[in-house]
């Protein structure tokens, strides 16, 4: 059995001990559960995100017309460099409905 040693803020440790005791676990068992899930999931078993006040501004979403314009341009450029005739349509996944949309 290995020993893991880490520095934690006193108040965080005290809160974690209170929670683990309230659900009938030692803090060591709670940490073991976390580490097992971390290993099984290949990362955190929950979303890890910056606090709301520290997040970078969200990138603006493209409206459908702009998305279609950019896709047509990309298809045209790809066809021009490949030596093939230009495509007459393309398909993308609509981010809102999660369904494929074909543009001709």
C-alpha cells in the first residue's frame, strides 16, 4: 500500500473531513475513491472549469448563413487544390439540433 502526501489548505481539509465523516467514510477512504475514479475515467470524474468570474469570454457563435458561407468557401478551396471538380453540396452537423444539414 502506497502513501500519498499532499498539501491542502486547512479549511479545505476540515470541510472535507466533515463531509466524509457525515457520509460514514474516513478522509483517506474518500481520497481513495476519488483516485480510483480518476484512474478509471482517465481524468477527473466531474467537469473541471474555471470559476464564473474567471472564465474567458465565450466565442461568439456563427449564425447559419455565416457558417454556410464559410463552409462553401472551404469546400471551394479544397476542390481547387485537389484538382477535382467543385462539390455541389456539403453536409455539417447543426450544433443546435445535432442533425446533419446538407447545403447545395
